[in-house]
C-alpha cells in the first residue's frame, strides 16, 4: 500500500477442553499507516501490541524477518510484547518489464527501503529501559506471476542491532512486505 490505514487483530485460546496439556490466551493488535510523501515514495509505520496469559509462557517472539530484523528468529520472547517499525520505501528501477518463461514471470520493478525497528518482550515486569532497536536497508523486487494472477514482492533485508553491539548483522529473505 502507498497510503491509508490497516488494522488487524488476532485472538487465540488454547485449553484443556480439547484434551490439551497446555493452556494460554493471547491477543495481538496491529495498526499500520501508509503515507505517500513523494510520487512512488512511501513512509510506512506500524505499531503492534501483544498481550497474553499465563505470564510464564513464551507466547510472542520478536526477532526475525517480520519483527525486530536485527535479532535472530525466535528470540526476545515473552508473554507480552510491544513493537514499532518505520520504513521509507522508494523506487530504484521502475518498469523494468523483464519477462521470462513465455511471459509467465515479469520482473516489474526494484525498490529500496531504509528501516528502523524498536520493541521489547517481557514476562511479568515491564522495564521501560529494556527496548531493543535495529536499523537496516533492503531491496524489494516486484514480480507479476502468470500475468494478472499474482503480484509478489521478493524481499531482501540487512539489519543490525543498535542496542546490542555484540549481535551480528542479519540478512533476511522474505515474500511480500513485512507489514
């Protein structure tokens, strides 16, 4: 998206009623705003809040390609979490129209992104000083598959944790935007 709002929420409940050994309840709220700042340039922001019980379960993980990209997958876990992201999206190559496989695949354009992520996960006590931050850059290759049927974005990101100097930089590959 280039402009507008998106809100989504997910609620999950697992319990003993279906014969399970574990139980939990968790709720996620996500609000994204897309603002067109120049032609074909977008500022995308997201705020995500996660809340769950019981307090001693790993219900949310923030590290990874759709969370805090400067941290490994399935790290920074807790029963509660909060995260914010900001991305500046811009064109690198417009309308490339490189067609392969008898026009079944069209490499339509290449975009760039600069991003900043901040967030934390916790179990019982919230410590306002323990937020993790990362910065990064990425490329977005927009493809049309089978003509009008599917529009796919292949994503390659490099992120570095700002909060933890000992963390190595991370490279992530994904399909479609992180948000």
